[in-house]
C-alpha cells in the first residue's frame, strides 16, 4: 500500500443493538422483483481475479506461470537474517511483503473455496484457486521458523517507496522483521493461524499431508499468539505507518480460534470463542467494517452459523449475541439499521462507501459476507430482523450482486474497477511492475529514480495490464480519476480481490436462475 496511516482513527462505530418493538402486528407486503438476466460474465471475472495473484507473486516463478510479464524476484529475501523468505505475495503496487494483510488475503481465499468450492470447480478454476492459496501458505511455512518465531515483513515501506522499479530489478532493502516471545504480535500470529487453519480445510482432501502440516503450524501460531500477548506493530515498528493494527489483537485471536475449531472440531477452541466472547469484544462490538485489520463481523457471522448445530445447544446464549452483532453488520450494509450512524454510507449510485482510501476493499468484503449470510439464511430457512423490518436471503444476495455489478461496470463511469474486465477499466494502475516495460522484453536494469522519471511520470497507459486487480475505486460521488499518482483510487491490493473469488463463483451459478426477491415491510 502506498500511503501512510491507512487507518483513520475512529473507524469503530460503537453502537447499541437496534431494539425491536416487541408487540406489533405484521403485515407482509410481498412483491417480486425479477432481476434482468445476467449482464456480466462472472465466470470471466472469476478467472481474471485468480490471475491477479500470479502477478503479485514474489520469488521463483514456476514453469506454468501465466502472467508472463513477470519474472523471478526477491530471490535473496531473508538472506541477511539467515532465513529463507523467498516467495509469498507483494501486497499492492509496491514490493513489501506485509504479513498481516497477506495472511488475511489467504484466509479469505480459503474461506471462499470452503464455501464455494463446488461453484469454483464447476467454473473450472479450482486448480488456480488452490495455487493462489498455496503460494501464500508455502511462504507462511517458511516464515514460521520456530514455534514462537514468525517473520512478519520483508522490506519496508519507507525505503521501498523511495524507488519506482520492477520487482525483478529491486535494489531496495530486503531486511526481514520478526515477532517472537520478547517481541510479540498476537494479531499477526492469530491471522496467520487463521489463514493456515482455513487452508488446512481446503487441502484436506486433495493433499492431506500438506493439510496436516498447515494445521500443525496453525495450532502452534495460535498458542504463541495467545500466550505472548501484544500488538505486532509495537514489535515491528516499520509497519506502523502502513499496516498498524488499530483494532488490536483480540479479534484475530477469536478469529484464529474459530478457524481452528472449524479445522479440528476440538471443543477447546470453541470454548475459547465462547468464554472470551465478552472480554475480547466478539459479542460487544457492533461494527460496519470488515477488513485486514478488523475481523469482528467475520467472526460473528461464522459464530452465527454454529448456532444451528445441535452440539452447541449449551452455548446458544453467547452464540445468539454473536448473531445479533452479525445481523447488525448485515443490516448496516443494507441501510436498514436505525439511523444513518448505524448504516454504511453509499455513493449516489449506490456503492457502499466507508472511506476515501481504497474503499473497494470494504465493498468486496461486504459482498462476500452478505453472500455467505444469504446462503446461510436460505439453508436454515430464516430471515433476519433489521430495524427496518424482516429481510430474507434473496435481498442480501441481490444487494451483494448490485455491489459486484457496480464493480464490473454498472456505474456512472461505465468503468470496470476489476482491471482487464470488460471494455473500460483503469489503464494507469498504481503498480510498479505493471507500469514499466516487461522484464522479458527488456532486461536492461531500470534504477530507482529512473523508474520515476521514465515510467511513473509517463502519461501513457501501463504497458502491462494487471488483470483481475480490484483498484481502490471511485470517490464518494462515484467519480474516478485514472492517474498513476492517484494511489487512493488506482492502487489495488491482494485483499481487495480475495473476497470476490467466492462471490464471482456464486453469482456465476445464478446465471440461469433469476433472483426473486420478496420484500417484506412491517407495519407497526
Ligand atoms: C431509533 O433511533 C432514535 C434516535 O436515536 C431513537 O430515538 C429511537 O428510540 C430508536 N428506535 C429504536 C426502535 O431503537
Ligand atoms: C455510460 O453509459 C451510458 C449509457 O450508455 C451513457 O449515457 C453515459 O454517458 C456513459 N457515461 C460515461 C461517463 O461514459
Ligand atoms: C464528480 O463529477 C461530477 C460530474 O462530472 C461533478 O459535477 C462533481 O463536481 C465531481 N465531484 C468531485 C468531488 O469531484
């Protein structure tokens, strides 16, 4: 990520639960909306979204690398510190390998495959999805060199941003930074544990040895993070201006425990989620944002799904509280909580709008959570109660689809914010590699400031299309300026695209079955 202080303080909305009137008479006004048959090729969007992860690869690229404007890079990562940290993903338009957002990216890709594996398989993209996950988890295995040591970052934002170079030419510092017992980082350890636990579920059938290995790392990392508590940005100072953990580590510890519970079925992890639900904010925070930093809504949604399993009948009291917060999140996206402070803003054309910098990350994560919750409501034959009334599963999916369709081109700019999709998309993406002549065409070294002079400042389109990248997106008025220097809008990040993989697969499945929505209005 290019900018500093990506988190703006005060992004928590501490809010009370919407209260419902207990006695009311309910009149249902049902009508049906037929959404016009699919305007977008979601299968194409799915394929492209997975290509993006190949463009972000660091390390030695394999023979079947499809994004051919990229080449090997970062081959000495970790060398200075005597550890092999070759591999993993560049985070965004720069070349730092940031552990926390990388782990969140892998958790979301894995969750997408867990929920929508059937649909991804049907679209013929399972192999690519597994490769995208494994490129991350292979790196986490390397980075977790000891039960209580995890390498947190390679390179640093300040020196990296001093240069505009292809990754293949990189001359900036590749110093690696770690967390350990004396320098803890429960948020980073927790998110990496969550990613590896979720990925262990993904690989259970196809590669059981690998799945076991991931699970073992996940368990150790969780234990490390839980035993030695602390925020990783206090231990790894260089990350502070880029990916400071504003929400702290309690959300990541709950998140990790929940994913470990899903991966192992071990009741100890479940007890952790139940017993710490209150102290760690899981049942206390009602939040309208789900991101690489703030995991509460994801925790609450997964916990809600446990409510309906027989074996959890002793803990329904706590699970119900998780669920009410999950539904707060959903209702806030749907604009159906009580009052504008409790709802997510929208642009005039209807895009969820959380903040100026890289707003699309919140849109894609919301589209994912809404899609998952919609399927959950449908399967459990339930509706949710928002302040504005009862909401059925169709409405959640229709709204998620509207956000995805906005991303793909249904917007005032007629612009697909998913690069390389459709006839019009950003052509000056803020991305070092994409904006410079490909290494395979021109192997001549391009220096630090030479890159700024000859390529960054060049008004022409990028020579390489960063296919499948979801850029930061438009401003609060649906305006978008396709300038390389406009990093708030034209930079993409791995965690922007990751949640969309599952959503594209789910929407692709809808292809032949039009959505029917029964809206219900309560009259008190
Ligand atoms: C909705 O919010 C208003 C303003 O804060 C408040 O007066 C009202 O009691 C709330 N209604 C419910 C049902 O919570
Ligand atoms: C987008 O497309 C619509 C319909 O074709 C057209 O009326 C509008 O002018 C276009 N807007 C832009 C910014 O190109
Ligand atoms: C957004 O675009 C509209 C229409 O082109 C223009 O009127 C408005 O001033 C722009 N807003 C901003 C904040 O740039």
